[in-house]
């Protein structure tokens, strides 16, 4: 079982995001990405069976389906996203407008906190939507599907053990509409990552 959250928990998650933002975005890309590579290694190793079992229980998948979704795809998402983030940060202008002027692109996270709403049916997507925003220096309020709580908790355990600092990804189990109303009305809301249907 889990504790069903209240609107106060949504406000607390937003505050935790805002409080953690400065330290997280100033950590530097390589250090942030190293944490998520560690998460991929944990998902591939000591957490693999638990990740698959929780997906079988939470989403009624077979062991084969769970291995494809929870383990293989989440590990791939984490590792590929580290590579993609590295490539994005390396993209710079090819030319400079003048011999004394140097064109350079600085990448930085969004101003404020982000919100991830993840679906009931894929553990990998649930982990990917918040991790991809966090890799890029954003802090995240994560609202998983209430029918996917157990496997979401295992993903969060992996992130915690990998070294994602407190306040960077804040998972809440709250009423979907109430949470959306709080988040979308907040002056520091900066971005949404969502997959699902009506």
C-alpha cells in the first residue's frame, strides 16, 4: 500500500524542487550524467529482478514483457540520453562573425521547475520522462500513474542510490486533477513532460 498524498504534498514537492534547483543546475553536465549512468548500471545489475518483478505486479506484465520494458528499455533510455545530452552540449557554432568575436552557445535548464506525468503501462517511460529533464539540469515534480506506484517506487529507489540529490526528482502520489491545478497555476512552473491519452 502507499500513502495517498494531499495538495500539501504537491506544494512541498514544488518547494523541494525550487530549493534544490541552484545546486543541481550548477553541478555541471558531466557530474549529472554520471549519476544517471550509475542508475543504468544499477537497473542492469542489482535492481534488475526487482524492477521486473515490480512491473509484473504493478502492470500485470509477463516476465518477458517486463524484461523488455522495465529493464532493457529503461537502461537504454538512461544510457542513450546521456549520449544525446553530451552531443547537445557539444553543439557549437561552426564559424565566428569576426576574428575578435567568439560565438558560443551556453545551455542551461528552464527557469523554474518541471512536471512529469507518467503513464500506467510502461515502467521505462515512467523513469525516462523525469530523468531526461533532470539530466539537463531541471528539477522535477514526478506524478506517476496511481496504478503504477510499485514500479515507480523501485525506479525512485534506483535514482536515490545512484546519487540523485534530494529535491531534484520529487515523486508524489496525489489526485491528478488537484495536482495539475496546483502545478499549472504556480508562477515557477517551467515545463511539462507527459505521455498518455485522455
